[in-house]
C-alpha cells in the first residue's frame, strides 16, 4: 500500500492555515482544516489524481470548495506532500 508522508514545509503550511482560519472563521475552522488534512488521503489509491504541477516532478491536487492546492510528488510506494498553498500564491 502506498504511504502518505508530509514534509516539514507542508506541515507548517497546514499549521499556518489553521491559525489563519481560527482567527478569521472560528466557527468553521475545524471542519475546513479537517477537509484540507484528509483530502490527500485519496492520493494513496489514486496518486495521479491531481493535475501536472508547475514544478517538474510535482502534481497539484486542487481542493474543491477551498482555495488551496496540495503540491505533491508520487512514487510507486509513497505520496509526499510537499506544500499546501493558497491558489493565489505564486508557485514555484
């Protein structure tokens, strides 16, 4: 089975997004963060689900109804979550 791994940068992105959402939309933050955290799990079964990434060797999973993109690299054994960015952020 394919493993899902988070880079330090992606974990920090999720933490920053959580802090922002708790400040701006405290009533919805937990649900939104859970959705964002759980979305990459589908990549274990479908690692090519996301679109080809802007940076060579990456793919991008757009989160429906949220303005975030999960940047990842997939190998036969692992899906590595590289970053979680707001769609408005410049990348790379």
